[in-house]
C-alpha cells in the first residue's frame, strides 16, 4: 500500500540515527544505583600480557604503572606479543582464587581489565585474534565472570578505549599515549599513515557488543580513558553507551569516555550524568568528598596497577582500613587494586593485606556497608559514617581519657555502645555545648580503627565544617 512507505522510511531513518541514552527519572536512577551506593568496597584486578613482563623490559626496570610497559619502552606490538605470548599460561582455577580473595576482603564487586591499553582481550573476540582464546584456547572472561558469580560478587568489566594493538588506532594527535610515538621509534616512517580512526571505533563498538551480549548480566562497565582532544563523540560515546544499555539495562558506567583519570573527578562543575553514572578520582581521596555525585576512588596497593616484581612499596593493612573508613565517611566507594602474576595467581603480599582488611570488615562492616557520608562536622580523632538514626564513630587516635566528642545536638536520649561488643553494654553519653561526649570502653580497641555506635537524632553542631 502506498501510504505504507513513509512509515517504512521513517522506521528505517530512525534506525540509522545514532542511539542515545534513554532518560531516567531520579527514582529509576536511584534504584539502579542502589547496590553500588551500598557496596562501598570493590576489588580492581589488572591482568593481561603485561603481567608477564613484571615491570622489566630488556633488563631495564620501569616504575609507575607497569601495565604501561609497552608504551614505557616504546615496543611495537609484534615484538611485544612475540615476547609475552609464550609466558601467558594462566593456572586452571586462577579466577576462583581472585573471587575468593575478593570475598574474604569484604569486596562487594570486582572490576577486572578485560582489555587494557595493550589491546589484548580476555574474552573470545570474533573481531580480532589478539585475544585469550587465540593465545591459550580459553575464554578467560567467561571463567572470571563465572567465578565471581559463584561467590555472589557483582561483576565489573574494565575496557580500555585506548588500544596499542589495533592498526587503526591513531599514534599521534589524540592526546593519548601510544608506544610508536616513543623516541625509540622516531626514525620509523609516519606511523599514522593509513590509520583510519573510524575503523577503530567500529571495531571497538563490535568488541564491546560481544562483551555485553555474551556473558549474562554485567553490573559495571569501567571505561578507560579519554583526553581533551579525544573524548565523547570521538568514540561515538552516546551511541556506545546506548548499545551497552540495550543489552544491560541496569549496568552502571563510569565517565571516562569523556574524561581522563586526572581531570575527571574532583571538579564537580564538569560532572554530568549523561556522560556516565559515576566518577573516578584516581590515587587520591577527594578532601571533602563529592556531595551529590557518585564517586569511586581507585587506588593501587603498591605503585603499579599491573604486576611488578620489583615494586614492593606496599600500603599497610592499617592504611587500607583507614582509607575504607575515610572514603565511606565522604560518601564514596573504594576500589582497591590487585595485580596478579602472569599465571593469574595473586602475590602473597596482596593476599595478606586483603585478608587483614577482610578480618576488620567482617567485624566492623556494619559501619561501612550501606552507610552515608558524615553529615556532622569533622572530628579530630577519626571519621564518622551514618545510617538513619545512627552514627558510627571511627576512632583512629584513641584519646588518653577515653572520651570523644560527637558534634551533634541531640533531640532526645542518646545511646551508645562499642560495635565489637556483642553485649551492647551502654557507654556513658553526656550532652555538652560541644556535642555528645561518649566515653569509650578500652577493652574494645582495634589497632586499625575502633568503632562506637551512637544511636541518636538531632542536628549538627557547626554544619558545613563536615568531613576532613
Ligand atoms: C589509568 C591508567 C591505567 C589504569 C587506570 C586505573 O587510566 O592508564 O593503567 O588502568 O588508570 O584507574
């Protein structure tokens, strides 16, 4: 029928238009973000071909993030792959080891590098043979996802839009790094000749679609990263995010399709929910949190994300506990990194620290999971997290007289106990002009962070001086 054609054309035209993200109401968004906002602790895993280099190339030791070693040493892909491929032989149950450790640590989710900047994909990709299936006959993505789910963990996938392997990924003028731009390669012919960025972007969309459509429900997509020149529509980001959402309607994505690790987070002026659900301050904790913005601080355990045999500068378990508390008190999530060795096993130094953090979380997790930022002003002895009608008083520096002040003007009776005290023996609470003075019980001290619970309602004394 004649009148039918315009409808067909229209439908056809609409299909050609790039998809954009469907708008959500605030309550739909809150509902989708809920588990993530309550999770507070996640484990990051950086693992790929680079893990086999162990921070050394041609006898030279590299520092910083050695998952960048290909770029640090300026190694062309053929040489890089030839050297590292024979080393890449993951242990049979490596993924179970990761998942168990994450569980023991108290993490609620795990984000793993399914493809880092080197371009090597852990999933079975049909659009490249630079993937685990072709290298070792296994779909490692599948193994990891299965192991995480078996432990009841949420699944997060890191995907690098930077790709040093793909022949169309630009070498120069993107503001993004590339090994062929290294001075070692300056005498090679123009490395950008013949490279067509749009072909790379097509490839990337295909790879991402493989990931989001073949492995069941994924909970987080963790993009990495963009520059001032190369961001957003350089990646056809809105279309890409809509593609992801089409397959994974409840997935949560960070905003690094638009931002670099350094410019991304702390400037609240640039946070925009159409560009990602949360922002990712890297290697630091924003001093006063980021009110109204979902954020996750990602940090290394030593100085590198990928495994290095010579970086032994480990953070202490005490620091992990205190960072967890500090970040929760500012309303963020903490994503702590582990860099497994090339066989997938996790170095003992990491295991010990994660187990210690986990032991603390097991006892004190109520003061972290599902809490909100400290609504009161900063306290000199530690940090405060909150739940409706409850304040968790984290004590880092135990006062000699056992007394701490909570800057709260209580509306009625206040009740307090030590969180580690299963009998909930009451602590003495006195109301003073500076706030509620709680006398702690020294039998319940913890060397990393002791916790008392204060059950009270009321108003903040000196609000606005919150969180430090
Ligand atoms: C940076 C680095 C990368 C690391 C990431 C983690 O973007 O390029 O190596 O994976 O941060 O946040």
